[in-house]
């Protein structure tokens, strides 16, 4: 029997009823009296000087209230935050003087309706003088390149070469070396709901109210700073449901724009992006990386050392995007015992739509690169890919395991999880199916990938990548109230984007207080009522919000016990807490019920122990376990506290006529420690794998040679549909984390972190008989077909010599 | 995003007449799809307003049209440059006129255009289709104009 009553059991989530019955409350449901609507004028050029903006024709339309341009907005607001030390890379919601990518916002129109605002936006004439631009990140790093931000002096936002351990010695000693280049294409997450924000200025209270579709750390603070308002003059309502985010719902420029307009105009203003605005100018593209990897290894398969150069194209502006090269530092060797690493992250700007956080914060591309390199090692040695991985896996008995970049992995059982996945996939049968398909002249391949999911986000890449940033805490909090009726309310302090935090908090409070989670309400405080939170990023909420909820619940429980001890006149050690009632152990008649204890706490001060606060409430603010320190001079740091593990096994067939891949079998072995809500973990994992299928095979923000985004809609930006996502088997395993309240680890990025690597591995296995391979995502049917033709030609040329 | 355009069209007018039509700004205004205003800026240079619908995107362009490299009655190059609410376009096409016996001509065109802005986002496949469709409309309108001219002439003669 499980040691838990509610944790880990299959229970309905708290959020589902309102979503399933159409009672969610999204930003588009926020209807404020007198609210006006925003449409945007965007740049058609990748780079241009703005010579003039003529707004008279738009303003002449009845129902149009305002046309705002960058000239006014940039003078009245402060630049948005840059994650690295690059103060000259200024960014405002609207362009001023120059545009730096096609799709950048140039002017905003406020009108009675969105339709009218769009019509008015079409009447705004902007004179542009196109200027030199750069699209290729490899050209952008060169000194002679066109400069996206000339004042910064270079397109390079961040570059550092970290050396952790005796890399050169390990390379010199190793029996073999290989070098490879792989490329992760520009994709992202594209939630059904685009970004939206509504704002209202109350001149009487001097207070800006904000309702937004957000998932962003320190969002209220950033909004207030940019608007030159005190922090307590911005109230963000976190009870707005978010229709999908997976990292990208940052919307800071949207909010500063709408907040400014609401304050200036004196009526509520709302902006909800349409799909084109979202794709071109929503600033939500994900990593776009070129990896150059070198591996040093021996004939027996032991991998000793890595050199990784990662060039990331962040587009025209930088928010937190360069930091997406930082998170992988905390799992730079993946699940393998690799002795030394050289890592050179380079963040470079180009004239493209800016990059924003995407699920995994840069970890999935790095996993893809690392797993591709492992496959090449196996191929070069003629070694089985599974044997190679097992040879190098960190063993269960080696935890806690210190990796070269200074992070200690908490726990894991990688061999067993991979074995479980292989068993579920019936690996010998999978091999037989692949080989049978090949016998029939079809192309088929098996993919294997294993990777880590760092979780419990502590943002320690901030001080690592920016010496001026001394952030060492990334706390989260929970407030628990037991009211006079005895009902429990948990208060969380950020918004949710489908992660099921209400279920999380209710389950944890129910577990600790031994009360039915279905009776517990969980609410989202607004930012002026909230305790500190760093928002649900970095797969952190099961750990951090779960831990904070448990901490607060334990304080409630301690208060109840103290009240009982005082009233039963017994020592605490003699008391027993069960289902919220407190009894003297072994004396059933000596019991104070939950209702009685609550009554005392709320009404009977004369029965409270001396010094106890009346009422029954407790808060708990929790620092990320293992966090709290600055990096060392050589860039070693404890990144996230917990490391979940996943092992993917995939069988793919490729249509030889069209190059279209079809996933025949998909198994994911997954270990995220103790699962608080298995349904939520599995849901995240299914969604993550679907997302990974998109990144691996379909999704790409492609640019034309003149800097136009060619995949601006779902006609060209292909996301996997039900037809492309196969039935997926998930196999659970549980290695508890020693750092967390219940042994839980994070899993918000599960599936996505390993799926692209696994699918790429399968495609390359399928192409191997043709002597062909692909080292670039997405592996579209055209890309696969092209390699197949080249491969066929090569095999034919070779055949006469055989 | 670059668009390639190429094609040919048989027209029931002599080469010299076709040349005249293709150099008449009033005719061009009538047959260029979506064109609603034309103003001469100088010899062979015009300012033109156009309203276009491309897939789900519609909007107005203001632009300049210039005719160059004239080799009467064989060939000229038409360059168009415009910008508007849905983006910009910039392109040129060479028109080759070939006599086909007494009263007919063959008009060949080949060119390319670069487009940017929202209109670039409707997708390459749609844009190529739209370019073809617009070219089709251009020639259909030219044919209709010729036909109307004939009928008018016939009516006057009768």
C-alpha cells in the first residue's frame, strides 16, 4: 500500500469540470464596461528606417480613438528587461525610428471594435527606407555583418567558453574522437489561445488593473517598471485562465502597450492577437540553434569528454531568450558519466521575430544534440545504441552525482527505466517489425533516446550569464486558510496555463491535513494580494508550490495540535492527528474534532494557547532546495534541484514514394519521482511528445531570403494533428527525490525533452541502409525524400564496385 | 519572399496594335487587376492605386509603375513597386510581343516579384496561384478590351 492517501491516486482534476462545461474564464471573456480594442500596424520589412507615419486617415474614422506610435511610447516608458548584460539592446512595445524584423509593431490603433481598429490600421501609411539586414546567424556573428542594434556594437548578445574539467587531456587520452554538426530548427509552441491582455486604469486609486494570458516570472514588476509606476500601482489578476502557454505566454510588450493606452485614454483597453500577429510579432519563437559537437571516447564505448558550441539565433531583440542557452548547463552531460565538458554558448541577434521561452527552456535542443552525438559514437564503433547508452549511464548507486558543470543530480535509476520502456515496446518484436519492413523494400527505423528533465526551476542561469544579476532565490509560496465553517482554501500566487495547479494544491493540502481534496478550494491571488511567486516555469510547481502548500498545511496542523494539547491538557507527544481530529493516543473519548478545533481558533481566544494568533491561517514561502548560491568564477553552479528521466523507444516507417514518416509505435519510460497526480503527469507527457513530434518533423518558422516569415499561419506552420500523433504508451517508474516534500520531481516538460531526439534517431536509423542521414530539424517529408534520392544515387554509384 | 511569373497569351490583334494598347495608361488602368487610380508622373512613369485580395488578406497598395527597355513593337519591361496596408511588393516583368500572321499576336511575359508583410504570410502556394490568377485576369481584361473596341468600331462602321 502507498504511504499516501491522495497523492499518486487517480482522481478527477479540479479544473476539468469548468473547462469541459465551458465555464473557463479566459482573457477574451473579460468584458469591461466601455472597453476599446487595439489593432496593430506591423513592419513589412526585415530592416528599415521609418521615415514618416501618416495617421490622419485612420484618425478621421468615426469610432477610432487613438493612434499610438513609438515616438510617444518610447519617450513615456522604460525599455523592457534584457536577460543578459546588454543595456544598449533596447526594446519597447512599438518600434521607434527603425524596424528590426518583419512583423514588428510600428503603431497601435484603439477603436470601438477590433474590426474597426483593423480597418483604421490599414489606413495608416508608413514610409520605410529598407536597410541592410542579416538573417543567417553564422553571418551575424561576423564583425562585418549588418548590425541589428548598432549601438550594442555587435550582434553577439552573449558568448562565453566554459571549461569544466580536463577537457583537452581527456581528448588527448581518448582512443577515438568525432565531430558533428546538428541543427535545431526555429519552432515554438503555438497555443490555441494567442496572447491577450486587458487593462484598466483607475484614476481615483491610481491603480492599473491587468487581466492577461500570461506565464511569466516577475510579470507585475516588469510591467510596473516599464510604465514607470510603483510596483503597488499594478494589480495583475492571476485568476484568468490561460489557454495554453508552454513557456511562450510572456506578453510583456503587449501589457506595457495596453497598460499605457488604458492609462492615457482613461478607458479599459484590450489587445488580443490574431494568429498572424501572434506568429509574426508575438515574439514567441523558440530556440534556433546550430550545435557543433566533438566527442572523445574509447573503443569500449566509454564517453570521456564533450566539446559543445551552441549558436542560438534569438532574433531581433532579447528578453530572457539568451538564458535558454544557460539552463542546459545544469544537465550538460545528460544521463551519462562524462568526465569533462567544454561548452561555448553564443547568443546572436538577426532580423527575425524574437525568441521567447519554450517548454524546456533550451533543454530539448541540447538533448537532441547530445543524443545525436551518442548515436554517432555507436555508429562509428559499430556498437548497439542501447548498449552504448547503458555503458555510460550514471548508475543508481552513484547518486547524488556531481556533474562537471557543478550541479549535483539528485537521484535516478536510468537502466531500469530504459529497460522498462524496451520491455513495454517489446524491443525484439520491434526490431523484427523493422527488419521485416526493410525486407519488403520499405524504410523503417527504431529510435532510442534518453534524457534528463531538470526541474524545480531556480533561474540560476541568470547570475551565470549576467554578472550584474545576483539572483539566488526563486521562491514560491502558498497561503492556507481554514475558515469558520472548517472549509479549507489554498491561495496560490500566480496564474495557471493548464498545469493543474489547483489539483496540485488541493491534493497536497488534503494529504497533509487528511481532508478530502474535493472539498478544498484553490484560488489565485492577484499580484497585490499575492505572496512571492516566480510563476510556473522550469517544471517547478509540483516541487515548489507543492512544497509550499505542504509547508503551510503543516503549520495549520501544528496549530491544531497545539490547540488540542492546550485544551486536552496533554503533551504534544501524547496526541494523535487523524482526519483533522486530534485525540489522546489510545483514549478515543479524549478527542477534539476538526470542527471544535476550528471553532476555538476562530472564536475562543480564551481557549487558545498563549501567544497563538487567532484565526486559522498559515503561509509558507519556500526557497528552491539546493539553490541559494552564486556561480563560481569558472561558471560552476547548482542549477535545478531535481532531475526526472525519460527513455523513448520509437518505431517509424517512411513512405518511400513521398518521404512521409509515420510513427508506428511510441513508448516513453518516465521517472519523475512520486507523482502527485498521475493523470496530470501523463497528460503533460502525452502533450509533450505531441509537441516533440511537431519539432522533430513539422514545425518551422521559415524565413525567405528577404526576411519574410513564410510560415505565418497553420497552412505553412504545421502542427501535428490527431493523424500524426500515434497512440503512446507511458511506463512509469518512481525514484523519489531526496530534496522534496513527498519525493516528487518536476514533469511539466516531460515528453518534449526527449521526443525530438528519439524521432530523429529513428529517421536516421531508417535512412541508414541508404547511406543517408539528416542532422537538422524539422525532418520534413521533403528533407527526408531529398536525402533518400541522394542516398539512392550514392548506393547506385557504389554498387558496381561491390 | 520571391515569386516567379511566366506565361504567354494569344491575342486577336496585330502586333503594332498590341504595342499601342500596352503603352496606353488608360488601357493599363483598365486591365491591371484591382487598379483604381492612375496618374502620369512623366513619360512612361505612373502612380497607381490598387486594391487586392490575396487569400484571406485584402488591402490597398499605392505604387509606381515604370516602363523601360522599350523596343517598339517587340518588347518592354514593366516594373511595379508598391506598398500598402498588407505589405510591399516590388517586381518587374518583360513583355515580348510576337506577330502571329496578319491579325494576331502572341504576348509572352516573364518576371519576378518580391513581396513582404502580411501578404507574404498567406503562403507560397497560395501566392503563386494568386499571381497566376492575376496574370490571367490581366489578359482576360485585355482581350475584353480588344473585343469591346472591335464591337464599338463595328457599330460605328455599320
